[in-house]
C-alpha cells in the first residue's frame, strides 16, 4: 500500500513537472514573439527619423495611415474571434506578421509628429513601467485574472476617454485624461501578464501563444502612445 502511494506521488510529481515545463515553454514563446513584434515596430519608427523624405510622405498621405489602421483592426478581430485561425500554423504567423507591419506603420506615423528626444523619453518610461508592472503581476498574490468584470468596465472607460481626447485636446484635458488612461493600461498589463504566466484562476491555453503576444503588444504600444501624448502636449 505504501509502495502504491509512493508510485502515485511520483506520477503526480512528474505530471506537475510536465505542466510547469509546458507553461514555461509557452511563456518563452510569447515573450519571444513579443520581442520580435516590438523590434519590427522599432525599426519602422526609426526610419521616420532617419529619412525626412519618408517622414514627409507619410504625413502627406494620411490615407495610408487610415488603411493600415483598419487592416490592423481587422486582423485583431480575426485573431480574437476565431481561435482556430489563431492556433493554425502558419496562418497565425502570417497574420501576426501582417499585423506587426500595419501597426508598426501606424505608430511610425504617430511618432513622426514628435521630437526624437520626446520619443526616446517615452520609450524609456514605457520600458521601465512595463518591467515594474510585469514583476508586480508575477509576484503579487492578488488575482487580477479573476476581475474580468472590472477589466471590461476599464476598457469601456479608456475608449470613452480616448474619444474625448479626439474632440478636446487642450493641455488641461491631456494632463487629466492621459494619466488616467496610462494607469488603465498599467492594469491591462498586469491582467494580461497573469493570464500568460498562469497560476491564477484564469490563464491562457498553451496553444494561444499568438494571442498572448498580441494582447501584451497592444498594452505596451497603448501605454507608449499616451505617455508620448502626455509629453508632447497640445502642440501635437
């Protein structure tokens, strides 16, 4: 009987070890893909500051920005609404690559209106905040993954505030609204990080590595944009 208990204990240990290894591999894949996405975005934004002709062209042809934004949104809807497509290799990687290019282009148009120093400061702050928030999400005992209702409310609030900024972009509005949106994106990073790392009430499946990288990418880019908007001020 004791030998049987030891056998079952060994099997449970090995099973748990396999689960941990599977989750670790998933985390590495998500952050590897995320790094590649951010690198592509960085290169596309860098071209803006290396070529004045390109900068003038993207600012004079705003219709390209609109088409790229619509295309990026369409791909996001496909990835989020059709999980089979999101898990289907190589279609998921093709969609991810297309999304990264389109999103990189839209962001390059956005940063083209700012001074390189402002962009560098925003990048530094974004990196620092993301690192701190990620560390907090991993170490905290608070289960943000179970607070989906709050996340939905915050998402609606962010959308409403973003629309407000479109129509009222004075410095006073920016100084009030941007910090609120930045704080909301911080919560998104914590929530999505816990979904990826696992160990809480809810977590992403190991097959959803594309989805995991995309949601974190959106969080980080959103955080960066509103930090830059706050730094740039009304003149932008």
